[in-house]
């Protein structure tokens, strides 16, 4: 297979030209630069633009040459329209200006304005753009070899003509000519679609293409969670086409209020203009399900406010590096003041907006959401109340709750092996309730800074180190006792990944 692929590349580095004999015995030689609507557009051997109608073609000759036969190229408005700027990396200037002239399986052969052939696969190409206006002029390749082409026409009506290069193939029946034309049409349609998609993707692969098995190392947690130490991540898709990434297990979720590794199910998809994301908390995926009081993420320890969620779903669109998403998530908030426990359930959606800017090495992301619940007749679907660790779950009489969640982050690839980044997460809000005539309330500000560094060792192992810097402030008045608490904590954790 590798030998065959190498052979195709070596063949592609030569030039293939087509010779056409029309029904009125007119002969044209050049390279096809586009085909559509029953017409083939050519760059002829004199460097000029030509067209030929499919229904006028009587015979097609295929010529293969090693050296460039075109001495100069006069790029007029027609040739300029088909000329493409090829970018093979995330740079401001294109690698070359060229016309696509041949398609062999996954290979695309381009003929550039300097008279050279360039062989690429779709995976090689970072993006394709129209040629700049300044390309519309006469270009003179550094080397060209005058060449004549032999037409050994078998028809009695059209005479033969001698030349230095003989055809390697001759297509003389209409079925073969139609198949040749259709192969060109399919190639250009595929390339046009690819070029359009390069406007809609920030880079060829938006997700990490490797399959990864991660092991989480963390000491004492500041946020309740299921202590599952593994995650598995895999991706599917092709460059600038449908792509997806899935994660199962405990991993940092960069778009949620939870800042430590969370046992979750996550799926991201990207197709053309659209993208989507779903993150579900395994502790309680259904909206409104409790899991902080007598659940999988039981609160313990000192007085605190826990910001977590049932699930989050986003959908939106992309254009180049810009991405905008809208969606909703169902947040759960836990409150612990002494022996008083509360869980504000995500019985109603909170609406979220996400904005991202992505380049080949850099991603800037911000997500925000607001939550507002209140009821004069609260039920257990709204708020759960418990006194003491082993008390029964009740509810409150009335309550009001509001919160604003904002999380921003920066990811930057320093090299192919080293990636760094940082997140800033803010959750602010207040909660008020009455229980048997007793009014209670709490105001909170939760701030977290999370820098990280990731190092890939060879192609099989990766290590990521995180620091979680918590800066939380709580002010409350419960059972006629007011107090304030400032929490300053730093937690370190990391992940060790096997890359497949």
C-alpha cells in the first residue's frame, strides 16, 4: 500500500495535459482548471484561458510530460477566477497560487503560476482562498520546454498532426469522454466544498484526534464529586468535515461551574456551519434530580456553597475562528451553613451563551449564564432542606434564588509538545428563604483561578498539572445568627494520559 501511494505521488509530480479534438476538427491542448455545466475550462499551452463544450468533443488525448511546457501565463479575469491561494499552515501568506488540474484518489495536483506542480492531500491543506487581485498579470515561469503534441486522429474527416509527445491514452467514445468529464466535475465539486468549509472551521481538526486514556491524581477535594479516577476520550471525523469528540469519566469540564475533575458524559460535534455540545453529570443527569443531599455528591465539611449542574446543552455556528453558541443548563446549588443543608434544584433551565475565538495554536473562550428561581409555595422539586447529616429531607415555605455564572479561559500551544492555559471562574448569587416564619439568607461570591501546563512525552504519554486557587466569600444570616467566611485554598492535581 505504501509503495502504491509513493508511486501515485511520483506520477503526480509530472504534468498531465489534455488534447481535445472537436467535431469541427479544432485541436486544443492544455490543462483542465475547472469543469461544470457541460463545459471544461482550460489553461492552454500558450498560457491563455480557453473553454470547450462537452457536446463538441470528439476525441480526448491524455499527454504526460515531465517539464513545464508553458513559457508564460497571462492571468486574465477568467484565469484569475479559478486561481486559488493555498495555505498549508496558519500563516498570513499562502504557500502558492495555483490551479487544481488533476485528482488521483485522495491526491490533488495543482499547477502554480511559476510553472510547478504541487501535490497535496486534503489533510495537508490548512485553507484555500481566492487569489489576490495582484495575481492578475503575466507570470513567466523560471523554466519551460517548448513541446508539440501528436494527434493520431483515426477519423477520416480530421487529419492527424505530428508532435514530440505522444498520447498515453486516447478516449474516442462518448461513454469514456463522459466519464472523464464527470471525474473532473466530481473533483472540482469536492474541492469547492472543501474550500467553502475552510471558511467555517477554525482549523482542520477542532478536537484532539488521538484516543486518550487518562488517570486523575487529586488529593482532598474542595468540590463534592464522585471519586472516579479515570476517563476515556476518543474522536472521529475528517479535516473540515463532520467531527466529533466524546469523553466518559472524570475530567475537567471547561464550560461548567465545576472546576475540579467531574465524572461526566460529554459529546461535542461539528458539521459545516453548526456545532453542538452536551455535558451530563453522572451523579444526576435528569434535570431537577438531587444529588447533593443524600446523593452521589454529598456535601460535607465546613460551611460552603457548591455550584454544579445536571446537564448542559449548547448549539451554535462558526465562521472561521469565531464561534457563538446558545443553549441551556440545569444548575444545582448546594448550601451548607453549620447544620443547615439546602439544595436548590435545577427544576427550570438557565440560559447560557458561549463565545470562542480559535486559531491553530490559540483558543480564547467565555461562557456565561444567569439563574433566577423563586416561589411563594416551594415544593421538594424546588428546594430540599435538611437539618444535620442524618435528618430527613423537607422543603422551605418560600424562597428566592439568583446567580450569575461566568467562566473564561485561554489555551495556548507553546510548541507541538507543550500546551499552557488558565481559567477564571466566577459564580455570584444570593439565596433567601422563610421556614416557619424564620427568614434566612446568604450571599456568596465564588472565584477560582486555574492555570495548567500539559507536556506530551513522545507520541504515547501526556502529563497535565493543574493548580486550583479558590477565593470564596460567604455572608449569611441563618436562625438569627449572622456571620461571614472568607475561604482561601489552593489545590493541586494532575492527569496522566496514555495516547493511542
